[in-house]
C-alpha cells in the first residue's frame, strides 16, 4: 500500500504546484435511487473495511460493487487529504457526502453544500462554476468521463470563456477540459 498511496497523494498534490485551488469531487451512493438500482444489477462484491494500513484490494471491480466500500473509501481519502494538506497559499475543496471540507475555510459554502447531486458529473461542474465565480481564471477538469467534458464545455460557454481547451485525451487515457 505505501507506494500506491504515496503515488495517489503525490499525483493529487503535484497538481497544486501549477494551481491555486484543488477540488476533489466524489460520487454519493444513495441506496434507493435510480443509480443505486442500476449499481445493484451489476452484481455483488465483497465488503472490506477501508482503514489506514489496510491492504489494497486485489480485485477492484469486486470491491467497487459494494456502495459502502466506496462511501468509506471516499470518506477515508477526504480525511487523509484534508488532514495532510499544509499549503498556506493554496486552497483544497473536498466533497464529503452532502458537504464540503475546505482549507482554508470558505466564507460562504452555500453554493457547494449541502448538495443533493448523486453523481460527481454534475457536482464537478458546480465546483468549476464556483471556482470561476470566485475569481479563478483557469480551470482544469480531469476525468475519464466524456459526459463531464460535455458539461464542462457547456459551462465554459455559459461563462463566456474564450480560451477553453477540452476533450483532449492524455497519455494515460484521461479526458481533460480546461479554460
């Protein structure tokens, strides 16, 4: 686990060398929702506790089929990242359920939380819009989901941003939208 967790932490925090704000947005997993029903049809997985020092699951597909595993993983990652964030001139915004954790604290989080969006897709756009309205001139959205890129293009159009780059697959297969 150490090398993989260090890689995750380095990968996330290395983005901050070129940025002033990092937003990490997770899905919410609501049991009785339409998405919850769809996820249930994908099959059952194995419930595993997510704690520091635990072994990373060998079968991610099985691990990710259990909503509680994902909820616990997102809570764990949010807490670890929030607790280890020590960059005074940078901002960190991390979703945790309906709420957001923020360093340094935002004066007004009403545009971000509480948030009832189940999927990160729309919530990412909410965070990007908040960043733009907070004065950030360049925004990079990293995703593997084409839907998010389409939403980011629509947001850039709404914000009248002229210098947007979007839908560019990276060497690692990620799609990015930036403006």
